[in-house]
């Protein structure tokens, strides 16, 4: 207390309780990709991480879905194919449907729909997150939309490196061409992924297979307006040959007439022309075929908020998902889950009577006893970053026993709270964690002279019961 020079009564308040550790948020994904726009008022949001909480906020700052354009091929089956690959908006819808609505996320827009998909731009979006502390997941669903598979793998390796360097987040990865079966003539998509993903920072990433047939885009959102201008006359000609009685509706296709007239023509053609409705359904199917990373980001967020980051994001049903692009059996999953090289890929499977479930909880470093499970890695990130944040307050404090005792007390209380919530294994606190700090315990006199406070922490992290084994045996009749 400062020296008083005037008589009177003075009140001095003293802090009794030490600072406490507030657990960092864990359910904050960052999505990197292309958007219709990127602007807040007059301020550009290009290559700038921006926090949102709802799909409406996304539409306000980043715009709506792209107008997906299809080419029409006049062949025996008259097929259609997408000519653009932008899917971030649709993935955001899948994210919010699967639990993302319970939290927040960041958007990094690296370009608009008038640009071409570019791997370097997507990597630049990863670099833009270096100064952001809050994001805990990296999701780049458009990486698998690139024409060049190698560019996709480079982006995924950059994401893993970013997560390993920051030590504060994980990358949720998709499999390139993950809608294909492993026995597809073009090659085993899982084998290619494992060959190209590298060997660095694998415990900071998790991959999921296969892609998903979703329902985020309804048939009312697709019409003949999605046929490319170059192919629209060809489309009308084929349609007239198949349904000449509907010529009055077919003639308005590609014209600049009233929207009500166009909508009426679309509805009547969809109702009366089997060929037209088949083409619309195929276009809808192609748009709704999405990689699973955004849905998994939603699952991570939902599990974190309802159960805790230490719970495995698995055995959870997916919303707005009709089916998986590839059906996987238990035998098929064996190599996915426990491959010789340890690069585990988590399966998404259909189970009769239970629906479509996430059926895997491993990182890409499946051979590691320390970092095999994604929940283990994410729990350690939460613990490390939470303690790191509170320890900043003690930088330049006296390196003496009072500081050590304070730090030890703060960290012990933090672990006690985590243990009470079920986040650490052990019947007693001393079985779940320990905190050591002090001269002759964790530090030498030279360490103190060098200005080092060294804290040693041990935690018993919860691990999922991945294999439940029930043994049965017969016993002798008793009576």
C-alpha cells in the first residue's frame, strides 16, 4: 500500500484466490474455399479469416450457392456432367445440419465463382489462419474438386503441416475420388491417398471415406436453367424427340421470358416427361454428392458440446445423408482401420435399422499408441493450449517457490475439473493426473539462472473402447 499523507480510513482489497484456467474452445472449424463474394460493408474479406455462427451470416458476407452448370451429351443415355466444382456453400449446409449450428466457424474465401479452382490459392488460405488462435479444425472440401489429384495431396500435406506447426488444431481430410470403390478400374483411391499424403504430422489429421449422397439440394433448386448455354438447343431437340406433345413447354427453355412462365414449364416437364425428370434427378445427384469432411466437422462440434472433446466422434448418425457412395462391410474396413503402414482411414457405413454412422475414430497415425485416436489428440490440444494461455500471465514473474506453488495449484484445479467431467481416466485424481514443479524436482539451479520455469504434467487420457469383446461359454447344468 502506498504511503498515506492525510488522516482517514482506507480500504485495501487483496486477492485470495489464484487465477483459474479456462478451457479453450474446441469446436471451431475453419473452412477454406471459394464463395460468391467476400465483403463486409465496404471492407474486403478476401483471404481474411472471418467468424460466423449461422448459414444466414455466411450468405450475408459471402453470398449464396453457385449456379451449377451442366454440359449435356447427346448419346445413348443422354448424360449430363458438371462443368464447375465449387461446393463450399453446400458443405456449409451439411456442416450446420450435422451439429455445426451449436457453435461457430471461420470462413476463408480465397476466390469467387468467376475464378478457376487453384491449389496455391487454397494453400494461401491455410497460411491466412496462422495469426488466428481460435480455430481448432481445418476443413478444405474443395481440395478434392481439383482436376489434378497431386494438387489435392499438396493441399492436404500443407494442412497437416500447418496443424503440426501451430499445435492447436487438426485437419479433417477427404479422399480424392472418394466416391469410387477401391476396386475401381482407375485404381485404389485409398492406396493412392496413403502413398501421397506423406509421413509428417499424421497425428494431427483424420481422413474419412467414402463420399456421401446428401439431400442438401432439393429438386426444386434444379431446372433446365442449369444446362449450359452451349448445350441448351441440343437438350431441347432431344427433349422434343422424346416428348413432342410437350413442345409448348420445351420452347421456353433458354428464353428470356417471365420467371413464372419458366417455373411453370419446369414443373410441367418434371411431372409429364420421364426423360426430363431423369435428367433433373441426375443433376441433383451430382450436386448432392459431397465429401464427408464438413459433415464430420459438424459431428466434432456436436460431440464436443454435448459430451466433451475427450469423447470419440464416432458411432454417430449423419443428418441430410441419403446413402454412402460406396458400401463398406466389416471385412472391407479391416484394411481401412488397421493397415500395415498405420495410415488409418475412418469409415462411414450403413447399418440396417440404425442408418448411416461414423464408424471410425483414428488419426492418420494409427500405429502410434500415444496418438492413435482423434479424441486423444484433440483432448491434448485442449489441455496444452489452455495451460499455455494461463502460463502467459506468469512470464517475467519471480522464479521462486511462491510462483511455482501458484502455478501448480492452478493447473491441479484445472485437471481436477476435467477429471470430474469425465475427461480423464482414473478412479482417483492422483490416478488421473500429476503436476510437478520446483527446484530439484523439475529444475536445476542453472535452469533458474537461465530464467526457465519447467513444469512436468502427466495425464491419463480417455481412450475409446474401439473393440468390445464378449466371451461366451457353456456351463454344467445345475439342476
